[in-house]
C-alpha cells in the first residue's frame, strides 16, 4: 500500500494529490456517518433503549453516541465510539482519549456503566 501511494504521489502534482486525499477523507467521513446512523437506528428500534448522537462527533469528548436504558428503575448510560475497524491501536487510542478526558474534566465525570 505504501509503495502504491508513493508511486501515485510521484505521478501526481501536489495539488492533484491533496485533492485525492481530500476526496478519500470525505468518503471515509460519509461512511462513518452512515455507520453511526445505522447503529443509532438499531438502538432506537430496540425496546427500552434510547440513543442520541453526541455533539462534536467524538472530537470534543470520547464517544460518538450516548445510549440509555432503564434497568430496575435506574437509568444506565453508555458511551459508544463507532468505528469500522477494530485493532489494538484503535482500542488503545480510544482508551487513552477517555482517560485524558476524565483527567481533564473540571468536575466529576458522569458515571457511565461501560
């Protein structure tokens, strides 16, 4: 993959290369948004579950979705980070982002169940 990208970069001008990178970024963003909408619909169609998309889309705080359900009269809240590919690096980054957010929070963080 790296050789193909390097070869492509050698054949294209800087402007064409950056334009193609932007197209790939837009396509990836669109696919992620569609995936989030699909996960959101799954939770909202399930009984006793409610899901909302968090503002900032995971940029401001960890997670993309906030999912709630009532369990024995108590509201349970879950933060869901939507990702299309799970690997050790992405899990580590997500966990470090969560820990950083908790450490930087000026007030006590909300009690998320998972």
